[in-house]
């Protein structure tokens, strides 16, 4: 897996742990993502992703995802998640 799919997966995994966290009755799922590549990264290079909840509107949350290698910016992403009731 390369580039956009991997960055999208990381955004999904990190933001699903961000507030508002899933509960016994609720969960949240990814609803869309936009990824901007700003610099390359070598295979095996250590990367850091920071995820911030930017806004909430009803059941929808918008997260910003920043991927860096040291001080170098690698990618930015905007990730939308929706809160849903868990099915029995």
C-alpha cells in the first residue's frame, strides 16, 4: 500500500480514537477524506501523525490530520466522521 491509501488509513485509525469516543450505544465511522501530499517519505522512515477535531455539526465531526517526518511536512488531510447508533 502506498501514498494516499496509507495516509487515509492512518487518519481513519487515529481519528476513530479521538473524542467523541465510541460508547455502548454510539460509534463513529469515516465519511470522507481529502489528502494533500506535500513531501515524500522513504520506506521505513519514521512518521508522526497529529489529528485535531476542528469542528462538530450535529452528528458530523471534521478532523485535520498532519503527517510529518521530524520538522518536515509530508501530508495534510481533512477527514469527516459521522456518529451513528450501534445496531443490536
